[in-house]
């Protein structure tokens, strides 16, 4: 007998497809409880007290759900994603995990959150749009809600890998829906987990719809669970309306994970009785008859019947539970409504460990225009930038490539839990050989040759960071960072802000950058402006071997995520006397490479040596140029640039990539606003055109050269 129409997952739910309690296939969903509450297999080891608690949490979850929907209709709660029909999936699975296990939820898992002990106030605070001040991810073993679909799956994998590397007993769980299985990160998450055999459980609540799109339009596969075969992991199909079946499948999956037998993909066939969210109208894509077909399978009715048959539940207990649950919800919502509005300065706090001056200035501008008093920050709240160090001790004549390699090696010696991952970083030592020898020195578990998937590399590194480890994620070429941009912009730079500092992501994302080596498309881009625009990232680009070592060392000690771009044309362009001992160069500090009094030239990366040579060339003409190397592109050193411009009265900005929306434009606009009266001539920019980087045979037509910089200097001084 088939239950449901061809528009729902019900046509996959066969009443006669009953798996045993110990053996079942991907094709047949495991079932333990019949809809009438009778046992089809044996109880999966839950005591009477645990059975009652399972049911209580299911009822509390549904009551929370219905009251939140009512609150949304009253304007007391924001847009809300319902779970009604998912209670067995969420509570049945949640109770199968251990005290150290960690969950990466989607956006519908408030049942799991309640089961893990998260208070109503904390969950409701999110849905009311408040900052997640009390969502302590480590206390509740629960990452914050994930909006970009499936992007949390690689996080769960990286977290599990890092915890295992530290010798901890941690299983991670990732929750998602059937629609998420069409996303890239479903593939990267399962593939990385399968290759690494991480202790991870993937739980897919297949309710038949991704908002309005039915299952049959998501995939041609007979089941989602069968996709596990392609990744070499265990796949289980379970009746997601049966809490005992879900518990059993999850308990077995967690046990396999702890035993070192790798991850499991659980497909829980369930139904969503209500809309996708309060903004959705399900009548546009399904009819009421379909909903009614699923009503007899209601997981709460099924579990209640089972308890009643065993004499463990009655009507009085039901009334008392609903009263208790309602009171708890109402008190939580009322207490949140009494909270005062968060101050305006909350919008810049927690973006970084300490607030950069550039953010403080932007905030004060908003407050001034709103007629408010400027926010006051304690000294410990502010990002302070010290002077460059003066390291002593032995030096070696190193190239930039050798200096970066030495910095990473030194950091890995100092921190036994620092992990390096990327394509070809191990045995091959990277395509530019920057990681050469590191795998031999630190082993394959710490220097990891990953599958070829940039989103997976970044996603796993993020999970490693959340778990408490540091990670260096290498992208082979700058143009290959684009497939990972969702992870970079949505998570790498936002997790500290999203979790209000409860979670940090001390990840260094590094890759070769820029043109000039005669490479093919996507091997010669300069995408730094994209990363400087993404909140929460520190963006760094060295121009010398010594700076490369000191800046990389600082990046590997940073509490904030750092995008470390390495000008590939400078990898072996020159040697420098680089201190071999550990030292750091402050992030956020520019350096004056050449002092001058008549013209300020600001640049970074591969353009710095060209600017220095150009400055020497025009010096004989009476043009005394001061050349500033930004080094950190965000947050950039306004003070150093402004002091120079106030002295010289002229500003030329030189950058390698396209002009519009670039680093040069941002600096020029800021200097014009803040130092306009010091300027004796218009600010000039020398950049590439707003066109894709050309094929290497004609690359010279796009590259900025020394002659162009010299002429730009002359024009800037001439006004």
C-alpha cells in the first residue's frame, strides 16, 4: 500500500516495507513502531523513563512550534520555519548522541536544540531577530542556525576530523532537508567525510518538498540514502515518522562512527504538515487531501499510543505537559519582549576579536548623522597596531616562497593541532612548492591532500576552527577560490559575529595571487577586493620575503580569519635576509618603503617593487616620492597614509587588478573625505581595465609596468 500522492515523498513510504531491528537495506525504511503504536521490532534499548522523555520532548517541540507560529501572526516573532511532522526525526536522533557530540543544524532544528538543553529564550531570541548573545555554541554543543543550504555539512566534517586528531571522543551531526542534497556542499561534505572516515552522522529530513519543489524534481534517485554508496559510506533509510526507528538508526550510526567505521547518511522519510515557513503558502503546490493522507502517521500520535499501551502515559499527564510547555514558552517570549533595544554599537562588535579603528569611525559617522552620542569603547575592545619588530638573531637569504614555508613549519612545530589542507599540498608540496617537506615533517594527518573541491576545503577548515583547532587552507590558484566564495563570505568572516564571539574561526586561507607568470585563465586573477568587501576577514598581501614570514606568523596567531594572498610573481623574484627565529609583523600596519616629501604612492603586493623602481627613476626630475606598502588591505592603515598625504599633498594609488570597486578606489575615497584640504591636486589611480584578464600571449597589454607608473607620478605631481 502506498501512502501519499506522486507530489510527495509518501509514494516512497510503503506500509509493508518493514525493516528488522538489526538489518535493513537502503531501499526499505527501517520501522520499529506501527502507526497504531504497536512494536514491529524490538525496543532499541530505551528505558521506560527514556521513552517518556522522548515523547515529552516531541510534544514540547510541537507546542513550541505552534506557539511560535501564533507569535509570528501577532507580530511578536519574525519569519519562522516550522517543524510539525519532523518531531520524530529531531528528537529521536538527538537523544541518540553522547554528551560530547556536536550538532550543525540547518534552520528548522528547534526540536534538536530543545533536546540538547537549549532554553526557549535562546531559541526564540534568534527568531525575534535579536543578536545571539546567549547562544554559546560550546555550552549547548550546537552551532548557530545555518541559512545557506547544506553549507554546514563540510563544517561538521572538519570539526569531527580536528576533534579526532586531538584525541577527543566527538561525533558530529549535520541536519538538512531533501532540497539540500542538490547543493554542492552536500557533495563536498559527504565526499570529504567518506575519504577521511570522519565520525559524522548526516541526517536528512526528507519531507518531500524544498519549499514548493517536490522530491521528484530534486533528484532522479530512488532514494537519498542510496547516494551514500557513491561516497563509500553507510546509507540508511528510516521511517521519519517513527521516533524509535530514528533513534535506532542514529544510535547505530553514532556507534559506528565512534568505532572508527566512518560516517553514515540517514534519510528519514517524513512529512511537513505546515508551510515551509510562515511566509509560505503551501496551498499553491499541494492540496489538503495530501496532508490528510499523512495525518494517521503523525509521530506524536504514534508515540503516545505506544506509551498508553504500556501504561506509561495518560490524559492527565498530557494536560500537565502542555500547561508546563505553554507556560515556559509564554514566559520566555514575554521576557524577550521586555529586553531593551541593543545599542547601535552592537552592529560592529564581534565582527573581529577587537574592533578596528575603521569600524569605530564608520559607527561614529552613523551616530553623528543620527544625532546620537558616539559610542565609547574600552581599550581592550579596540584593535591596536604596534610598531614593526626588530628581530635579532640569525638570518637566512630566503625567497618569499621559502619564508612562507618556514613560517608555516615554525607554527606547526609550536602548535601540534595546527592543520594544513588543500589540493596537492602534501606529497607534491603544492604547485609552487610552498608546502614542500611539511607532510614529511608533520605527517599525513596534519598535512592533508584533500579531494579537489575548494568549497569542501574551506568548509572543513571552518569546522576545524570552530572545534578549537587552527587550520591553514590552501587554494591552488586565486581563480579557484570562487567556488568556495559562499563558505568565505557566508561563514569564514561571519561566524564570530553570528555567534557573538562564542565561536571563532582562526583559519588562514592562503593562495597564490596575481598575474605576470604567463598563465592561463583563472590562474592570474587579483580578487583581493572581493575579500576586503566581505565582513569579518583580515586581508593580507606581502611584498617582500621578510614581510611574508612575519605576516604569515601573525596570521597564524590571529584570533580572526585571515585571507593571505601571495603574489606569485614575487615567490622567487628576490632573496632577503630573513630572520630564522619566530617573529610577527602587526596586521593592519602599512610600511613606508621609501621616504619622500612631494608625492605619496600607495600600493601593495607585486606593484610595490615596480613603484620603488619608478620612484628612483623620477627622483632625478625633482619628484620626491614616498612609497607606502599597505601589506594589510583590510583593515588598512589610514593613519600612515593620511600622515603622508598631509605632508606631500599628492596621492597616486597603484593596483594590479580592475579599477571599479577596487582597493585603490576605497583608499582614494577615504583620503578625499578625510584629507581633502591637504590635497594640492586630484587623486589619481593607476589600475588595469574593467575587463577579464587576457590570455597570456597578450597579458603584457594589461600588466602595469614601470614606465606607466613613472608617467602616472609625473601627471599626479603636475596636477
